[in-house]
C-alpha cells in the first residue's frame, strides 16, 4: 500500500480533473512514483464495443494526446521529474474500469476529483463510480473541485470512533507521517458520557500506529459528527483527512467528502486486517 510507486489519476478532460491533477503531481513527486493518466472511452451498456459518443478513433487519439501534452506541461511547470504515462480503456462503466485499471496497473494510490455541486458518486461520469469509494482496490485521494491546493502535507487528521472495525486509515496515516514528517491529529467526536472510553480508544490507536509521530489527541463531546469533523479540519488547518473505506459509504462520510475543504484519503482495510 505504501510507499506509493504508481499513482493512477482518471481524467475526463474536465476542469475538475485538472484541479486534482496538481495534487497528484505533488503526491507522486514526494513518493518518487509514476503517474498513470487513465482516460475511459465510454461505451454503450447494451453494446460494449460501441462508443457512447461515436467518433473516429483518430479523433479520440488526437484529444487524448493533446490532454497528455497539457498535463505533462503542468508537470514541467511544477518543476517535477514525475514520469507520466497514458492508459486508455473502453468501458460502459467508468467506476468498474477505474478499479480494473488500478488492479492491472498495480496502482498503489488513486486520485479522483469530486464536484461540490454533485453527489459524491459523480467523480467522472455516472453514479456507479461510487463503488470505487466503498470498496476501493487501493487508497483513494478524493479532491473536491475548487478547494485550496495542498502541495505539501504538514498536518493529517484521522477521525476515529468507538465502533470502528478497521484501522487502515490510522495505519497508513502513521506510515505517511513518519516518512513525510507530518503532524497527526487523532480526532474522536462522541457523546459526553463516552468520553473516558473514547480517550482510552484514542490512546490505543496512538500506541499501535503512531510511534515516533508528533501526535495530538482530540476527544470532542458532540452529537453532530459531520459538522465536528468539518470544523476541526478547518480550524486545525489540516492538509488531508484519512478515513476508512467501507462497502457502503454512510451519510456522515459521504457528506464530509462532499463538503470538506481538504483532500480526503479513503483507505481500504489492509490485507488480512
């Protein structure tokens, strides 16, 4: 899972995809990773070999090459030596194609753009893309279009809760923090009556995954978890928030991803975890 060696970024040539691309460059540069640019030529569900927007292949080839050249120019302007490679797939379901490409390319990280005015599922084209967030083949860095740039991570916020069944987000955050010299805030929002249990849980997570990391523990009495996370991320000036993936994204996590002003790292359960 980490360190990242191949970073996959799907693009539909939109301004949102370009917005996420800058963060993908920074992440790949810090890790010394290759940046794989994925473009999906959408086909018709009933005719998988027929393009939804029928054009000659040469037209697609030209558009993709122009996009690749433009993105490589962004890499050059960032003074980065990141290697880039274009992968083109034909598929009716972009969500499934992203997952399949991530697996076949051995991607360690997927960077996607989300749109503030849309449901979180609307990452590229079609609501089925939600499936990659619920059960991703690799960690996903979701970046909302229009949020401030975060070229360097100095502070990571990791929300935890008493009933969590996976600590993949904490494990990965600890690895990244040690490698990139980040500070980490462990945040738990809970009922006031659960304060002692919450403090013990945060201490347990800290002991397991954050040895040698500059760490702050924040146990906050609250009834609205979503608002607490959003407020805390803003006030602490978080550069990224790490959360655990689940097969079904709950309302709180979905709304956090939709509205937060920082990138969100969505981490699958570690193998064997």
